[in-house]
């Protein structure tokens, strides 16, 4: 098919004297959904943070479109969207202000489009309520609203379904499938039973089989 | 595959300029701070309280206050900046906005500079503006008050910039307060010495331009070097999270 976006070669990560994974190699191709699986504490979040470039405590090689990622950091972060455990929502700001702040460093988006994204995630009517007064699920929806206006070809989403209700999960699944069909690459971790066509799985052990 | 089915994989080749991103971050920090005014008032109240308690606790003699006044104000300002430092990155770290900041395409040191600028506007600048009133209270003469404000105007940004390095380094720690002080106070001492030295020289009628130039040099050094160190420290702290 096409060139891999991100390629991991012999990744190895040790944390607190415990080998999380070793000799881990995989490719993230455009148009694919990759699910990182494993029990609690197996290093899923750590792997995602390594892929996103937030964690530097690893060895091996990470290639971004065929070249070492460390040589093209700016290219990489511009083309990668990461939503972590902590969704990056300021409790004191409103959903609108939060979304505007999150997009501010990436691309110029009109308030109209931001409003549409919030409506699209079911936050219509909550645009001007401080986020600390919203529920956990609604706060996550603010962060997920970014996905509706994102250009980045690679999405890295940690525990993306957490605190989202059934309808929201269905909508999000549809969005992810559609995105992969459009050629975007997505890496997720989730405990939610995600059943999507043509999904790549990366399974991490409990750490003690080494 | 036709071109429109591949819409999701179109590399993003341009993003928002650094200045624009810095401005957005600066304004966001001001906005969040003004929604939590208590955090803003704390360092200011501390500053006022320390300066007012000195005459009560030590001596209300005019001669003593004239001599010690500039030192009292400087120490109080230094400590209240120190008090506010822990908030600089802590909230962003807790809610995950710091991760998003590090992953922005703009150079991190510029974004850090924008954050420190917001911190100074919210803590350092109010101290400078309050200093004349407190200066009158400790019987400093007009000339000394002017020089004191000038040194605080140059000195408090240095305190914020140096403090940002410590705040970034101690981010991952649960109780960072003590370690932060231990790390940062030795670096604050030169600023304190020259800050009070300038006012003392002014009080004796000696020329202060040399002192002020030296403090200006501190500021230039801090502006050019501290953001790089803070940015590196932030990456380390996040990497260990």
C-alpha cells in the first residue's frame, strides 16, 4: 500500500526497573486504525506517550515518513494530534475558550467552526458554561471536539472512550472509521470493546513474561 | 484510490506563527488568572503584610526604616514572587494543557517566554506598582522610591524568568515547595544584592547608572537563556510523568 507514517523499530522501554516492552516493531499506515491492548500497567499509555514524543525514556528507532523522527520534530508535531488521559481542558475556561486555546497554536479557525464542532460533540448550549461545571464526560467531549476540525494525519488517542455515554461512543466509533477510510491514521488505547474492520492490534504483555 | 478518499492524509505544512501563538497563550493565561482572583491576590497581600509588619516587629524609628526600607521591600517582593512560582506550570500540568503546549509546532522556549510574561504581568508588575506606596510608609525619600521602583521593574522579570526554571524542574514532584526554594534562592541572591545596592547608592547620592546597567545585563541574560532552560526542564518533567 502506501508509505508508513510512523514506524517503530525495536522499541524498548523500561520503567521503575521493569521492562515494559522490548523488540517492539510496527508500522502505522495511513488509513488504518491501530489499537494498543494489554492489561493495566502493561505500558499502553507509556507507549502512546513515546509515540507522541512526550516520553524520552526509550531506545530503538522511531521513523516519521521514513526519516528519524528526532530530526524533524516540528514536522512531526504539526502532523500529529494527541489527546491524553488528562484531556487538556482548563476548568476555569468555557468549552469555547478551551477549544480556541487548543487550536490557537495549530491553525486559524473561525469561532463559527469552533461552535459547530462543539455542537457536533453534543455540547450545544454549553458553549459559555465554565468547564468545571460540566460533567467528566462533557469535559472529554470538549477535547474530542478537536477531532471534528483536525487536519493532522496521525491521531494518538489515549483512553478515548472514557466517561463517554453510549451514544457518544457510537458517534466516536463512526468518526474514527470514517477518518481511517479517508486515509487518516489512528492509534488508540481503550478498554472499551472496539470492533472495527481492518484493525491492527499491538498487544503488550503484563511485563513479567520477559 | 481517488484523491478525495485520501483526504485524511494530507500533510500539514504550515501552522500558526510563533508570535500569534505566544499572544494567544499570554491572553489565555491572563483570562484564567482573572477567573481565580484569589491566586492573584495572595502574593500581593503577602508583600503588603511583610512590609507592614516590619515596623511593628522591629522598630518604627524613621532612621532605621530609611536605612532598611529598600531591603525590606526587596526581600518581601522576592519572597512573594517565590510564593507564586509553583502555580506557573502546576495547573497546566495537572489538567494536561502542558502536554498540548509541548506538542505545539512553535518553539517551546517562545511559549515558555509567553507564559513567564503573563506570570510577571500578574505578580511582578503589581508589586512594582505597589512599591511606591509602601516606600512612603517606610520613609524612603522621593529619589530612593523612584530608584527602588526602577530596580523592581528590572528585577522582578528576572525573578520570574529564573523561577520558571525551578518551577519546571520540580513539576513532577508532589511537594515541590521546599525544593523549589532551595534551588532558586541562591540564584536570586545576586539580583537582591544589586537591587538593594542600587537603592542604597541612590540614598547616599551616589550615581546609580552602573548598578542599573548591571541589573539590565541580568535581565538580558535571563530573557535569552532562562526560557531555553525552562523548556528543557519541562520536557524532562513531562517525560517522567
